[in-house]
């Protein structure tokens, strides 16, 4: 019975030749390369063979400790054959769609937008010395051509030896060089545009990948795939660094920026308008007007000084209301209260006389006589 390593090595050997059977399969593979650009070419080929719709993948320990995402129970990982150690071994990675977010999680993905074009083009220009004044699309194409030429200059002998046994063997060295650089540059530019969401199908035609059938052996496909993977990895890592750590604005820009002026209700007077024009760019306290002032406005503020100032302003009103209430109670007491001595002289019980006196306008003598006569 074959081991797990042997099974996945057979899958890897079978997945590589299928990539160049048709240019449509190759372009679909390039989209996957742009998503998992942090992996090597053979691992990217195995990811495409098992999960072509993978967005971003990482190992279990990386998901749990660094990215802080948990893997759903019952999820099957993507098996990859790694040659980083002394002997090959199988390791499993998990797609981000198969994980859940924890508190403080990090989503291992970034999205490029038109608002990021100035900073991205400047970063790529400083890294690869390719100007971006004509737009990011042309800049990415020029960078892809430059990296393909450098790859041919550095690995020319390896590429020529890998071309033996393929359809490229019938060509001379010049045509092999042209075919390799042309296909590598087109594939790298397609991958970069697909990852940045620039719509590569608008810029590329099937004729741009006409050399695909000539790369029909595993060694020459590996050389082409490694060229595209390493070139795209350099560019996309640089773009990722800019996206996650945008450059700070220059101090001069902050000083020259016009500060927003506070809103003033109604039309200002000519003198006020002139004063506002003379003080543009200077700090001024914002003027906030309450349309419907709340009952306790100091509760809506967080500044303790503002609270104390508002309390001092509200203290006279509260004191005036207290005085009015006290005066009203005193007057009511004087009107309704009957002295105990007067009640005793009248010959009435204090408990029975008070209610009668409160709700009757008759004098106490009449109340006494009516009480003796039985009403």
C-alpha cells in the first residue's frame, strides 16, 4: 500500500503537465498563483489541482497563533509536498474560507483600489526602477518584462537544458529565448493584474499565449512556473507592504492644508464674514449651537471643565426655582394653618376642626354652633 507521501507526489507529477494543455487552463492557474503567491510553484500547482478557488491558505499553527483564526471541524486540508527539509514530507494548509474569526483576528488578504495607485506606483518605481507615470497597468507590464529578461540572463543554461525533450528542442537558442521571455512576461503581467483586480482579459488575447503548447514537459514547465511565481512574489509582496502600511503624508502637506471652518447658522454679518476671511488657516474654537437644547447638556459632554462651567451657568436658575417653590409653600401654610390656641378657644377638637377650616370659608364660631346643633 503506498504511503501518503507517495500518493501526493504522484498527484503533483500528474498536476504539472496538465497546466499547459490549453491556454485557458494556464490562465486559470495564473489567477490561483496571484492568490497564493507566498508559496512555491509546485505547491501552487497542487493547490490548483485540489482547490482552484482558494483565496488564501496557511498551515494550522499559523492560523491559530499568528492569524488567530480557528479551522472548522471536519475540514479537509490541502496536501502539499514540501522539499524544504532533508527529505520531502507532506504538510496540510487550509483555505481562509474554511476558518472562522476570533477576537483580534487578522484577515490574510488585501484588496487593491484606484485610491492606492499613487502610493503603489511610487513604491514599485523605487523598488524596480520602472516609472509609473503612465499608469499601473503599463508599469506592471514593464516590470514583468524586466524580470523575465533577468531570469533568462541568470538561468539561461538551466532553461536550455530543461527544454531538451520538449517541442522547444527543435528551435535554436534565440527562438527559445524569445518564446520563454515572451510567455514568462505575459504570464507574470496577467497574474499581477488578476491579483490587483485590473481585469487582465481586457489587455490579453489568446495570441499572447501561443507558445504554451511548446512547454510540454515537466522540467520546462517547472522553469516557466518558477519564473512566474518568483517574479509575481516580489511584486505582490511589495504591494502588500504598501497596502498594509500606507506611507504617511508629508509635513508640508499638513501645514498647507486648509482646515475646515466651523458651521455658523444663518448668514453672517459683513464684519463677521470679513473676520472669517482674515483668519483662514488659524485655529478657532468651534461654535456649536443647540437647535433644541437638552435638559442636562453637560451629560452629553466628556470634558470635566465643560461640565463645571455648565453647572455654574445652571446654578442661578436652579436657585431661583427653589426660592419660588419655598415662597409658594410658605404662603400656602399661612393661609391654611389655624393656630392651636384659636382652635382651643372655639371649643372644637383639633382633629375635627382642621379639615373643616381647610375646606370651608365660614368662621370658627359658625362651625362650632353648627356642630352643637347637629349640622
